């Protein structure tokens, strides 16, 4: 169920305040000190399903062994998998390796500065394509992950399940309309940073530290800690067989 009252959140102010806050409070992370598309891509893949503290050492080790697309593409899969050992979700690194080979075959070992072509690479979804396109190439496209969806539902006091495909599409459209032409990557990273460090999951948002608290419907209505909702899981069917 979506809240029945229309939101009063002024989106342009959300963007300006987040950019100001991110410039002041954003964490100093190695992949934020570069605009190298390869390094940004590697960081995004590693940080899927992985905390920053755990992923940091893997990021550095991976780049030491495979400093560019060509090095990754030419490496034996066993070595690539060994470097990934301990991170889990091995489909991520297998797709990374396949994509590197494809990049060498079709793009001269460079990531294309095009959202749709990035999206067509093995293992690259809408979020990763948006992150690389905006941060590395300055393209005004959103990067909507779980952190950003959580920020969106709390801002609007929206009780739509966070896993709803229509809601995700609407959130992408909403933030796409906000992308500043000069800092799209920073806006995406500010939203991710807010969700990762302030607008926390599991009922524990740090609302007093939020730069857009005064614009947040969920906070004002006392619902920030209970949002977002997730769709109810289907009951398991139990069959007794002899």
C-alpha cells in the first residue's frame, strides 16, 4: 500500500543538500579518487553483497594482479577465481572475466562510455551500468541500489514493497530527472553514501545526522524505522511422500 497523501518532498533541494553533504562528509575510499572506468567497475562488482571493510583488501589485491582489462581478460580463470576466494557469489567474478574478454574483442580493452553498451556486458545490471556511466564518464543516468531505494521510500513515507519492480522503475525515473549535468556521479554516490552510513537498514536510521531530515516524510510521520516494507514471502508448500 502506498501512502495516501501526496509527498511534499522538494526534489531539487534534496539533490543540492545531498551534494553539499557528500562533499563534506563522504568517506575517502580508493575508488572515489579515480575516474578510471575499469577501477570503478571492479569496485562496484566487489561491493555487491560485500561490505566496504571486507571488500577493500580484495579491491587492492585484484588490481595488483589485474591492473587493466587486458590483464584480466588474459588471466586463466583459475587464477581469477583464486583471487576472489572468500568473497562468495562466484558468478560475479566469472561474469567479470567474461566481460573483460568481450571488452578486448569488441572495444579494444576499454569500457564503452555508453550506458546501453555497459548494460549489455555479462553481469552488468542497471545499477552497475549507471554507476560506471555516471562516475567514470559523467553521464546523467541514475544508479539505484538497495540503499537508494531505502532512501526513496523513507523520503516519501511510501509503503510500497521495496522489491516492487514498478517502484524501482519509478525511483530510477525520479532520480534521473534530478541528475546535474556537471556532477551526476557525485549525486549517485551521495545517495548511496546516505543509505550506507545514515539511512541505515533494519530499523536503525541515524535521522539526527541526515542532511535531508527536514524533507523526509517518513521521519516526520514516525515511520522511518519501519520502512521499507518487503513483499511477504510465499508460504512453502510441504508435500509428504513415501
